[in-house]
């Protein structure tokens, strides 16, 4: 007796039609009939009463059906017991820096056998993939609500000013935004990160000045390389600045109350992702 034969038997028993059962199994009808006949020969009993007009289970077939289902369910449990655990597909946000390292380390301690796949995408695509189930969760900052997605608050991310190391302000323990008036601001395009741009430009306006626009480069690394050669400034998340090695650039905190954006974890509204509890606990471990 083979599991395949029992699977075919259960499908025919549910459809009571060999043709429909074959379509459901994605095989030809003759293969279904042959396997059922072999099962009947092995058991020494007819399982179906076949007539030109309809197919019915015999008494032997009625008795076999719950047992066959139980055997197939047990086989599936056996496969699941030895199958590797499903991985966690996690969307990442630019500038997470040491946040990401610590969260992943804490998650690994809580779920050591679960592989984590990191996916770097623009925030709109991250949210769309969470809603569509392609990502289990994603780190996001200060996003507008998206249908099918809820954002669980995690922590606040302070920003620091990135300045040429040779600039007089670079030696300060902290600076006010107003002290940067007159220096060109190299900031990403607003379409790429509206929350960040609105926060920084808004802080400049509150301080009484319009920041002269600096060059917009393709990446933060390019921007920092440019800042190392000419008087410009930009902002970097403090957690990211701590893992950057740029000797020609200084990272200076803003004077209180400072600038910060909130980071959250985007997940589907309807179905919690696997290992959500472990991931949230890992984020809490990080905060501590």
C-alpha cells in the first residue's frame, strides 16, 4: 500500500468522479483508475461501486476513508517534523546601522534555527510586499497608513549632522540647527524619503532660514565622500553614524530637543507573520 494510492483514493472518494479527481490531482484519469485498482487488489476488496451513471463508495470504501485520511495526516505531520523551519523575510530600512545588528543577534538567540532573509527596498515597495505577503515584516520610518498593513511602534531614531571634519562646527559636542544656516544641505529627493526631508527642512524653517541646496548623490556613501571635500552638511541616523568609518566627516548631535524619526515594524493586518513575537522581543532586547 502506497501513500500515493491512499491520496488518490481519498480524492476520488471526495469527488465521486474519476475524471474530476484526475483534474484535481493534475494527472490523467487512467493513472487514477490503475492505482485504485492496485489498491483494491492489495486490500482484497472493492472500494467503489462503479456504474455508467455514477461512482459510489462501497461499505469497504466507507470504512477505509477515515483511516486513509488519518494515515495521510500522520504522514504530513512526519514531514513537518523534519522539515526545516520557514525563514523570516524581513524588509530593511536605510540607516538602521547597529539597530539591525543587535536585533538580528537577539532574534537568533530566541529562534536559532530560523533563517532570516534581509530585503532592501524603497519604503513604498517594502509596504506593498508586506501587504502582498512577499515580506513577513519590514522596518519603516514615519510612514502614512497603507491598506492591509499595520505598523507596530519600536523606537525613536535621533539624527545627527554630518559635516566636514575640518569645519569649525565639527569640534562641538552638539550644535543648533540655526548654526548651519548658509551651509548647503545635501539631502535626498523628497520623493525618496518625504518624512526625513520634511523634518529637516521644517527644522531649518523654524530656525529662520532656507537651506541652500547641495548636490544630490546616488547614495549616502557618495554624499559623505563629497562632504569630506567641501563645506556641505546632511543628516544621518545616529545608530548608523556609529558604524560608519569616514575620517574626513564628523557626526555632531543636535542640541535638544534634537531631530528624530520613529521606527516601526510593518506587518500584515490580517495574518500575523511567523515568529512575530520573537522578533518584537528581539527589538525590545535591542532597546535595552
